[in-house]
C-alpha cells in the first residue's frame, strides 16, 4: 500500500506541473504556444481546448461516505490529445455517514478540497501569469481535487473512459456525548479512486475502486459517481 501511494504521489506531482505548464501555454490571451509542444498551428485542424462545466456531481463509497460536487471544470484536448481530459473539482465536499462508538455519535466532513481551492486559487489570482509560483498554484488546484480521464471509446452520444479521481482530505469532526459536543480538525489524508466512466452526452457515470489513507485510518472499497448538467465551451 505504501509503495502504491508513493508511486501515485510521484505521478500526481509530475502531472500537476506538466498540466500547469500546458495551461499557461494554451491560454487564450497568449499569441504563441510553447515550441516544446511541437504543434503545427498552420494545419486546418488547429489546437483548441474544449472546456466543459459539470454543474452537479454526487457519489457514494462502500466505506460509508457521501460526496457532493458543486462544480467541475473539464479541460479536453490538452497536449493536442483529444482523448485526454483533466478535471478541476474545486467544490468537492465529502461526508462520512454518522456512526456510533462507545455510546458516542460521530459526524465527520472533509473540507480539504475546498481549503485547497481557496489557498491555491488565491495564489494563482494574485501572482504574475508567467511566474513559477502561479504554475505551482494551478498544479496545486488540480492536486487538491481533480481527475484524469482517457477516452477508450469516443462517441458524442455514448463513450467509455478510464478515470482516476483524487482529493486532499481534512476532516472536521464533531462527537456528541453526555449532552456535549466536541470538535476536532486533526485528521488529514488523501483519497484516490480508479475506475471506468460512461459518457452520456450531459451525464457521466463512473464506478471502480476507492483507496483512502489518512493519519488515523486506511480504507479500501468501491465507489459509484454521477456528474451531470455538462455545458461545453471551445477556446
């Protein structure tokens, strides 16, 4: 398990920096594209990015947790690969189902993705567009809560993709006992989900394996997730 998470960490850090560089190079306000991308812009099929906003997302994991997403920003066509898609999920909210231990009622909600969005979003907003710090911030936004998808079957009506989703976790817990409520903000970790996704025009349904590691527990199970109300844009 430790080796797996070390490998995933290396992958995510590398991907976040590459994604940040690509994001900067393909900004609509820039008139040039980094020559390292080796894109011939004289071709009739120009390098375009397709941006899609998925307005609502819900999910459930067999480890007894619920997920709610208020917004997902998808970037398709990065690196001149129409099959590859990166998602930023800034408003992800996770909640474990209420449980009882030794007569105590425990409620836990993860605010890690939202906190990461606020921190890295602020850094990105107030730093120079070409600065290294801004690129790190953009990569941090994706690392805080995001996903990577690769289309196996491309079709405007029905498609299939391999998908991984990840999020930083920081749990706020409240424990009720003897008519008192104790609050704690001392559990941090990371969740990784790997599975298959069905692309159905304005809805995206995925399912697979969920892995969670925090400073207090380790969980593995299955997940099911639905994103819908997708609105596409081309830049």
